[in-house]
């Protein structure tokens, strides 16, 4: 019986840890998307290849 109680305590601890790590990842992702400028939406600016190389001297 004692081993079963230890198992239940350990299981509850692991579930709490997994939930807290999931929440931390979720908050980080939300923070990353929140810092992007609204004008570009989820896409960042892309530089064109036309002006990629400048004329030599």
C-alpha cells in the first residue's frame, strides 16, 4: 500500500511539472508573436534580390 501511495505522489508531481513546462513554452511563444510588428502580420520583411549586389567601383 505504501508503494502505491508513493507512486500516486510521484505521478501527481510529474503531471504538475509537465503542465508548468507546457505553460512556460506557451507563454514564450505568445511573447514571441507579440513582439512582431502588426504591419507585417506573421511574416517578416523579405529583401528583394534585385538590389542584393551593388555595382563595383
